[in-house]
């Protein structure tokens, strides 16, 4: 057989064809990148690792590999692995290795891990956290009557009224709990309507303003400007405030209360000359005002202190968007009054008011209503005047659980020895409650009156649940004034109380579920001028995180950015 030797051109052509068809040596396929897992850390939303708290972890993000990637979280406590980055440890005082395993479509795996020490559950809530260093709000920013709230993610939202030197419009601030020194400010203009706060007249050193933040960060603020109510809304830290909207109603300066939920539904309640009204809000529109109470409340004040009290209160269910309103209205018997509840749902409107108290010869002047975050419990507290001499007032409460109102319970056994009013009440997801109230005392001639504070708690899991013996709060052996007082309760049943009493620093204290009082701690500077007007508000989350903002106006010292006595500011409990 004769062999035919191909020409060089034919060899080159064949090599080209083989290469194009995948034959021959050609290029090697690109290697599949290794599966990687980003660093695992505790989220800023849950900055402390404490047992019985739901903890959130950041990181654990999969990359590389081939095709789709899935992540499996193993929290190191022998519970089944899951795809969730949240976990609740039952046992504290231990270290756990959190491991994330990422798997690609071909079965290739990557792994990342980190070790976390989880504290004992006794460190839960308010008792397991510390107040941050006091941070001043610049004096030339609106900083009078500030109020701020927190979302579950740790975002801070607040509003404040301007002093004469800081402009004429209400302003809002926002920040993240973990980086609270990076605060943004926004003006909320209301045209020619301005807040009625007057720097130099003691009688005008009040301003009605309130703000609410839902768990996922919906925000609603409302305030009095001119003779009307104005409001604005915002969705989340990166959201933009809506243009303020005017509600042309005959509002008075005594009080405003705002509520909002995750769906963006909300309500604003306020005082008028004929009682308290409410306006509901949804889908960027408000409904016509509805009267919820024939009594409104008022303000206890002097040159150094101020406490607002209401004969109405409102709350909203975060899931159903149902709005609840408490008030004081006429009883069936002529000349008598009764504490009532009514509710509103979109589509059905308002229910008829139902009586929660007995018929009363004298209408209560103050009440407080609270709903648990999960909506399973509610509590209503009101003052009730005695019918025999010396006609002292007591505080009565009623708890709503399992769709039923419980029995009416007094906080004390009689009306003879103490005179209670101005209740503030809070309830948690277990039905535990915390209550603070003013203890009023006067001398025999009635020429001297003092306003002290007593607190009590209600442990729902007790064999025979009842209010604990009221406990009078003192600072350095002296009674404190019921002034600019706020309260909250964490999900473990510990109560938190904050107040601004006279020219003392702002004070905070806790009252445990077992009725143990912590004593007061000072968390703001001492205000140099005894006549400097000051105020504080506090809002807290069920896990114990909280924000407290203070308001100081010293009309003896001109306002500048470096004015030392002007100490408006905030602190965080974290």
C-alpha cells in the first residue's frame, strides 16, 4: 500500500477543524470557584447576646461555587439546622459556635464559623443593658419638647419643637441605634402656622407634639401649630418625610397622642374645648374627627416642671390595624360618668362605646391605656374620687385578656390614707403590668400641695395576681416630683420609669417583677440654672432597648451652638 503524505496546508486545516469541534488539545475549561462564606457577626439589631432573646446574625452570605447556593445555619446548641439567621438560646452563661454551611448546585460546600458568648437570662431587658453617654443636641437645632422612638431594627426617629433661636418649624431627626452619632435633621414646615411655644413666658412653655414608630419602622408625628393639628409620616430610616398636612380642628395645647402600625395605618388624638377627638389615618388620607371623650385632661406645671395628663388614650393593633380609644363619657344614669372603650376598623368604622368602669358621681380627670405588642392583653387605669370624706382619689385598673375584661381592681384598699391620680400604665406579652401614679398630699389648711410618685406592678403568673404594695420613690432620701414622667415594661416584667424633677439631672430607675426597686440613677448633666425649664420623654422596646431625649430651655442665657447650660440631648439604653 502506498502512503500519501498530506500537505502542510491540509494538516493546518485539519487542526483548525478539530480545534473548532472540540477535538485536539484546545483550552482547559475554567475551574469552578470555591464556595465561600462571609464573616458571621451579631447584628446591630440585637447587639447583646442574652438567653431567651431572639438574636439576629449578620453575614453568612454564600458566594462562589456553581449554580444556586443554599445556606444552612447551625447555632451550636444541638437544635436542628435551618435557613434562618435568627435564633433564641435557652441556656445562657455559655459559648456557642455558630456555623454556616453553603452548598452549590454540584454539591460543593464551604463553611464559616464564629464563637459567641451568650449571657444568662437574668440579664434580660432593662436589667441587662446600660445607658450610653449623654449626647447633646446642638442648641440651634429644634430641641424643645423632643420625642423619639425606636424600630425593632434599631432605627431612631424623633421630632422637636424650635426655640426662638433655632428657627420656626418643627424638625425631625433620624439615626441608627448602632451609629447614633450620625444624626440627620429634616425641617417639617407648616407655612404661617407655628408651634405656640414661647421662650420667655412661663405660661407658654408648653407645646403639644408626639411621635410613634412601628416595629418595622413606620413613623408618624403630629403637633400643634397655629390653632390646628399638623402631621407628617415616613417609612423607614431611608424614607423621606411626607409634606406636613394640616387638619383644621380646634385643638388645644394640653395633649396629643399618636399611634401607627407596620401597615402605615395610624391615628391622632387631641384635646378640644368640648373634649378629646380622634382622626384615623390610612392610605395617605384621614377620616373625619370623632369624639372619644367628653373630658380631656390638663397640665400640672410650675416654672421648673411639667406633667401632662389625659382623660383619653389610644392604641393600635399591629396586625389587624384596629384602633382602640379610651375616654370618659356620660353614663346611662343622668349626672354620672363612666370610663369607656371603643374601636375602629377600616370598612366597619367605629363601634359604640362600652363601659369599662362603674358609674361614677365625679368624672375621672386622668386615665391610661396600654396594649401588649402581641395584642393578647390590654390594661386600662383611671382615677376615681371617693364618695366620703376626705374625698381622696384612688386608681382603679382593669385587664383585658382572652377577649374578656377582668374584674375591676383598685391599686390600694381604701380612699382614706392616700390620694392617687395621673396613672401611667404599661403591659407586656405575658400580661405583666407596671403602673406609676401621682401621690398628692396637702396640709390640713390646703395651702401646701406636694406631688410624689408611687409605683406598683402586677405579675400575671402569680398564684393570685394582684397589684404589689405601692412603693414611694425617693432620691437621696427626698421624694421626687411627678414631673415629665414616662414608663415602660419589658417582656420579662421589669418596669422602667424616667423623669425630670426640678433642676436635678434626668433620673431613671427600674422596678422588678418581684417589686425590687433599683434606686434612681442620673443620666443627664445637672442643669445649672434652677429656673431652667426642662423636660424628657422615653420610649422602649420589649427587649429592653430604649431612647430618652431631654429638653432644656434656659431663658437667662442666649442660645448659641456652644451655650454650656443648654443641655438638650439623648441617651440610649443598650
